[in-house]
C-alpha cells in the first residue's frame, strides 16, 4: 500500500450478511510499526475519500 492508493472500505459486523462496502479510502501514511495492540504487526493510516449512497454487498 502506497500513499495515495485508493481502496474500497467495508464494514464487517456480526455475520456475513451484514458486511457491506461503504465507501472509498486513500492511504494517508504508509505502513509503519504499530503501538499497543497493533505492535504485533504494522499499521496503515487512511483517510475517507467518499461514502456510497447505496451499500454494496460482499459475496
């Protein structure tokens, strides 16, 4: 993931039926070592580009 890359963002709630694509995000800060709970891996910071008016389903 590189700064400026855009990705679909999805909401993962309880159960597969409630998973929806809700918008687009952009990488604001590339991968870096996490702190606290994220210390076992890395973190990528993203910012919201836009929300979808209609939710897309993941199937």
